[in-house]
């Protein structure tokens, strides 16, 4: 397995919309150093500025590992394995691989959508990459992998690609129903009081005004997702219907990915990740398990607790043909 003169085998990068985690990993799976920086948002700041943010975490990890570059442009690792948010299409993965590769952090560079990190991190120890993962965080996405390299995936760029839900989508839907309940265009729902109440406001009109005029940042809308689930758990039919619809969407994506890979009737893991699914709301996750049992009766549903940077690291070790012991040691490090 190739190793650079600095001694690192893999530079693992997991970059979401809100934060970036990096780990430098040696050839036997030991973690040499880690780093963290801000979110990866090329649509908002541009590709080069977004990669600069990755560079902050890479530099921190290299310093922690005591692996300064021997010369300008010398790689830190043999393989860069980067799982990045906003790398939704294969063409975007290729473009981002070029941009990351140009930084010279590794002798070889591979970029994947960050959902692949959840999938690889959640597979049982010793298993080859075989299964499906659904991520429901700020948005929603699903990928599947087979050991021979075949994948199943969706564009996952929002409404134009047929997506519904995720934290942002759920919060917007909750606001829509609450606004209509207050002004009479829709039926009653406790969301009309609970959503503005979360921000210390007395009505949906006040909340609408605050969001529209900017006194309340739109970025805070995602904070309403736990409120939606609490109202649903208390028996509100409108909120409950939104939770059920989100479960239906998760099952639809997972089922299609399983079918594309010929796994619909096989014993295979279906892994759930992202803040919405990781919260393990009984109404949401319970419905997912019940519906998926009808579509794929042998599928094993599990929430991924391991950090996604583990998945990026395991994918890097896969690419280098690392032995099972290296995979096990890396898993043990991340608990």
C-alpha cells in the first residue's frame, strides 16, 4: 500500500454544510491527527473558497500529526478520500476532485457525495461496501453500493429532482401550514402557536414579519424541526402527516436504491444518518421500519452513530487495498 514520505496513507475528509472533519490515517489504520473547520458550501462561496475551508482542517490535522510538508506541493498522504456535501452529481464530483487534487494534499484524490461516508461508516466491521444509506439532515439523499463498485444514487438537488423533506423542507412545510391555520386559509394546527412561540413571538404574523424583514435570520428556520416533531408526538394531525410523509420519502428512496442494485429481497443493511434521522423520533423511524419491512422484508434498518469521517477514511483504505485489521483499528479509534 502506497505511503507518502510523511508517513500517512489516507487523508480522510468529511465536509457537510455546517462543518468539516479531517483525519490523517497511517497504513495500519491508526489516526495520526485530526482537524475541523467550517462548512463546505461551493454554491454560496465558490469552489476555490470552499476548498480553502477544507484546507484549514487539513492544516490542523497535519500539525496535530506532526506531518508538515517536506516541500511545497508535497502530499500529506497517498490517498485523499473526500466525502463532500454539494457534490450531488458525478460531474460535480469530478470537478471537485480536480479542485481538491490541485492542492497537492495526496498522491491520488477521490471525491464522493457525503452520503457515501454515512454508508461506509455504518456497515458492520469486516463487511464489504454493500448496502444503502439515506441521509436526512438539512436536505435528503440516498446512495447504495456493491462490492464490485456499482452504485445507486439520486441527483438530490431539491424539488427540481423530485426530492421532498430534510430539515429545511420540513421547517418550510410546517411554516406553510401554520400560516394558513392562523389566517383561515387552512385547518387548525398547534403549529400556529408552537412555531412563533419557540422564538418568543406571539403569532405567526409576527414570525412571518421577522423572517421577511430580516430581524430573525432565515438560517434559524431549521431550529423548528424539533418543534414540529414535538407537536406531532402530542397528536396534532397536521404535524403528524408531515412526519409520516417524511418517512414515506425515506422508504421510497431506499426501496428504489435497493431495487436498482438487486438487493430488494436480500439480507442487507439500510443505514439512516443525518440530524433528522439520527434523532430517532419514534413516529418517524418507527414508520420507516414498518414500511420498509413490507418493501424489503430482509433489510436491516439501523441509525449510524459513527462520525462520517470514519466512512471517508474506510473508503480511502478500501482504495489502497488495506487489510481488514487496518479497517478495524480505524473503527476502534472512532468508537
